[in-house]
């Protein structure tokens, strides 16, 4: 097994042996728990359920063969008896995945969606260590536009099924998570967004176009654990569906930048399968954050994970994208100047009113000043809306 694939060599401040001995991974991003998962790469460790923590759902104990399928920054994937597949997470990164199956109301609404939920697993101190799935053929959709759009449609439907569990806009926390990544990554960018009230938080789903399975002819997402970098740098926040969509968009554009038409098609496909308010003009408005701030968020997450695992090519790609963000932010700064024009108009209206009452100006002059104020307010808002960058 290639240890470098799952070990965060870019930020680790302890060796693998030290981390296993201490039960803690020390990194430049912070600390989290770790454990010795290597016994689970052989059949003997599966014969009995672990005694520590919570073993939930179906534990497959009659295992005679364990085959390592893959090893990556997302963890280790093994095949058990050619019938089951298990995701092994070496580090404590939360229990986002197991909660989808363990919490009855969420599981009930997700069962008919295109998401392949685990049937069992092992969770210790609020962190998923092992997640067990029935095995199905793996596939991916990163290079096929038709497949990507199909999965985007599924994403909208999955989140729509969770709409009854939505929570209100938490823009303060969302902006804080951007700041925490900016500060640690030492980026030269800064973005804070006044999100629309139509942008709501949902139970967290970590989905990837590279982790799909074919279940009886239906392509489904395999939910992933939170990335190590996100766990170390960010709070466990609920995020809107738009945030997940922009993460998928970034995965699709990994090999070749998307055109404006492709980005537009992605947004339109998603909007047709989710509540209309999530894709309303206020929700997508760039001056309020919209799709672009979540693209920025996706780029920061990718940069953080690439930095953690010393993926130099991805780091450079993310930094190049962030460099272009400065031009967009400069445009938004100009728009705020136009928006401030409405206060000039409001001031003109106030002056006109009191001048008329105090008779410091004639009725005609006060009326002209009021009309001028109204025109300024209308013009500044019209220009502000007209120059709002498109969400795609």
C-alpha cells in the first residue's frame, strides 16, 4: 500500500508511528485523532465487532478475504469477500456519513434517491472509522458532460429531499470558515458575502464525481467523509446545496476549464431539480455572494486538501484560479460605489422634505430636489443590478 496516498505529508508534524502511538495526528493545520487501521487490512480483524465505540447496522464478520481497492487522501477502500466494500478512515474527521444512515428521518427520505448509503460501520468518539457498503461496480463522471449533468440533477433531487430539515442562513459562520482557510493558507484574497435568506443550510453531504457506483443500472453517489483539511480548518457547518454544486463543478473543471455555457448549463440543470428559491435571483446574485462565493469556497477547500497532501499541481491550479478572483472582487468594489449612490438620493429627499417644511427653499426647488433624489436612487439601483456579474 502506498502510504503517501493517505498520509498528509504536506502538513504532518509527526511520523506515522508517532501518530499511532500517541493516538493523535499533529499537523500545521491543527490536531485530530488517529488509530492503527492496518489490522483491518486482513481478514482476522473482521471476525468480531470492535469492543470500543459504537458498531451500528450490519457488521460483516464472516470475512475470508480482504483486498485493498484504493488508497487516497479520502482514506483506504477495501473489498470484503467480493460482496462488500468498506471505507476505512485513518483519521478522526467526524461522522457525517454514518449519520445519514443512523438518523431515521434522513435515511427515510434518502432511500429513494441516487445515493448509496452504508449499511453498517464503526464510529468512535463521534468519528467514523469504518463504513460498510454492499459492493457494486464503481464508475466516475468527471470527463463526460452528459453524465455530469445527470449527477447534478440527482444532487438537486437529493438535497430537495432534505429540504424539510433545512436551517436558516448562517452567513456569519460561512464567512468565518472562509476566513479560517484564508488565514491558514495565506491567500491574497478575502471574500465575505451577505447571503440571501433563500440560501439555507442542509445536512452535510460530501459527494464526488469520482466516487459513483452502478446499482442495478442506476448511477449513485457514494457519500464520503469530510476531508481532513476541512475538518482541521473549519467548523462542522451546514452548507447550502449551491456549495455542493460548486464543488462538483470544480471537479468537472479539473482537467479543462469550463466555458460560460457549460457553467450556465450546470446551474440550470441543478435549478430544475431543486426548490425555486434556492436558484432565485437574490440567491444567485454575485453581489450577495451567489454561485461565485461558493466557487471561491470550493477552490479554498481544494487548495487546503492539496496542500495537506503535497499535491503540487493542484495547489498551482487553485492558486491560479484565486489570482483571477481579484478582478471579480475589484468589479464588486466598483458596484458598491454605485450602490452608495442611493444614499445620496435618500439625503436629497430628506433635504427636500425639511427645506419645504422650513421654507428655506421654494416649493418648486424642493420638488425638483426630491425628483432628483428619486432619479439618483432609481439610477444607482438600476446600474447596480445591471452590472451584477452573471452567476456563471
